[in-house]
C-alpha cells in the first residue's frame, strides 16, 4: 500500500514497523521519493485489516490523507531483509 500525507520526517516508518511486529505481521516499510510511504504486510486477513486501520491514524505528528491499496504481490513481502520479519528498507 501507499500512504500519502505528512508521513515522512515524523517517525512513520519506525511506528509502522513496531505496529506490524506487535501484530505478528511480516513485510516491509519504506519512504518513497514522492513523499509517500510504501508498506507491504503478510498475515491473516483480519490482522492486516487491523493494521490498515492503525495506519489511517498513524503516529503522533503524522497526517494520513490517503491510503492506496495495491494489488497483492507474492514478491512484495519477499523484499524484506533476509532473517527479518518486518524490515525498514531504503527509500525507493
């Protein structure tokens, strides 16, 4: 998914990683050059839906204007660093 709004420079990636790990999700989060944040989550459908609701609120200091859900991709979660359940990746 792509999250747009005030989502860079406010700890959004760190917060997303912590929320995902707390929920037992796998995947990644990274900043994008256009100012948005990209994230991919793998886990049970209800836990992923719960994570998406949390993303709409975001951490203190953030403002989420829109979340664009992308088509599922088996390779998206494989982008995480080997040996990590949920990775913070470099800007794409």
